[in-house]
C-alpha cells in the first residue's frame, strides 16, 4: 500500500460529519472511525478497533486504551520520524492519548468534534507538542 493511497482515501472523508463512534464516509465518523474506515478501504481488511470509550474517557484514568488498540495492527514509529500516511496520536496535558489523525505532509486529517466534521489542518508546532505517539500501517511503501 502506498502512502499516497492512505492520504487520498483520508481526503475523501473530508466534510464527513462528526458522529461519536461512527465510521461511514460521507455520513458520520469520529477520529477512531476515520482511521478504521481509511484502513479498511486501503488494505481491504476490516479492522476491529475494540475501544470502549466515551467522549471523556481520557479524563478517567491513565490507561493508554487508544495507543494499545492501535498497536495491535500498526507499528509504532519514533516521534519526529513520522511520514505522510502515518497515524498521529494526540493527548492533552498529562492525559492518555485520546485523539488520532492521519498525516498528509505538512497537514493532517482528523475528525474534529470542535468543528463537527473531518477536516485537514496544518500539523503545526502546537499539534506536534500534543503528539504522544506515531504509528504506521503495515506494509506501507513510498
């Protein structure tokens, strides 16, 4: 699978309404649902992200649920070695990672509850500071 294919598929989700725990392109998704949908479309293999979460899961404990679940099917990459098509896990303050997006060069694509849809925004210094982990889908090629 090519990095460009991951980004192309993710961009096709832009504008999809933010819906908690959904994963339907053009209908609704959250950040986990976006990754689930893109991964399934690009690899042809449905992925079961069995994360039991609420909108405030990260406020209730230190367990890295999202990171642990993503590590079941993706390889962790050292911070600052991320490349286009990689998955970026974000965490705020000292809370576990609870948000995920897909790197698209100098931007990233994510389902952002605050704006109510999937958007592509700059991967700037603020977001880089919030990055807790980076993962790469298996068998990614340039």
